[in-house]
C-alpha cells in the first residue's frame, strides 16, 4: 500500500517537471545524503500516516459509521480531515498581560486561515478528495493498514520530490499548485477526481452493463 501511495502521485510530479514548475536541484546529493533524506522522509511519513489514519479513518470514521450511514460518515470525516490541515498553532506571547478573554483570542488565532478561504480553497478541495479516497479504501478493505500505507506513501513522495526540486515561480502552470505546499492544488484535484471516477466505474461496471 505504501508503494501504491508513492506511485499514485507520480503523474503529478512528472507533470510539474515537464511544465517547468519544478526543476531538479543542480547539485546531485551523495549516497549518504540521499539515504538520509529518503529514510527521514519515510519515517516521518509513516508516523503521519499512522497518527492521522488512526484518528480519522480509524476512530472517527468507525464511530460515525456505527451511528449514521456510511455515506455521511465518509463525507463528515473527509471535511474534518481537510479542514484540520489549515489550523495553525496559536501565537502566545508570555510577556503579554493575561485577561479573561485571552483563551478565546488564542483559539480564534488558530482559525485565522479560515478568514481567507479563497487563498487555500484549491488545497482544501484536494485534501477533501484525498480524504474521500482514503475513507473509501477503509470501507472497501475494512483494513486501516491500507489507509496508513497509502497516506504514508503520499507524504513520502511529496517530501522527497520537494527535497530534490525547486519551484520556478515564472512557470505558468504554477497556478495549478496551491501555495499551501506547492504540490497539491488544482492539478492534484483533477487527478484524484479521475482516480475516483475510474474506481467507481470499475466497481459498478457490472451494474452498468445490465
């Protein structure tokens, strides 16, 4: 499942390389640096996949599916999953005087990104679709390990790809990647939609042929 996750994002990376949005680093890393970067990316990606999938597709989706129907459980989990990525750590200054409303001020600062939804809407939609895909994998396989592996593969791919490439701000196709992480965005949204449509077609084609 990890390899599947890595391979799934390959068309996005290939597109960004050929359109000029991402260019290879001029200096090739030595073997030690290469192994260190890849190992570090895999370890952090596996931790992210384990934590997020255990929380969202494991605990939350399981509880919701037991309470409401699977369709709404998948939708709710995916919306929460996407939205959580845009929370930011509150800015706390210890030198400031603490008031009774200080906690509310800190809490509101965590949601500051949501005051300008247009700025990250493309990334939010891409993450929503990614969440839908992972939730469907959970329903289909009834095994959260598939979700953890695919998620870890995605994160590994993005981390390694961005480590060995630089962004070219002059490239016109750069608008297809969000400023959120310079990878997901409009193009990844279209790619995930294509995967979801293909999966749906293959899953239900026997009913369509009747």
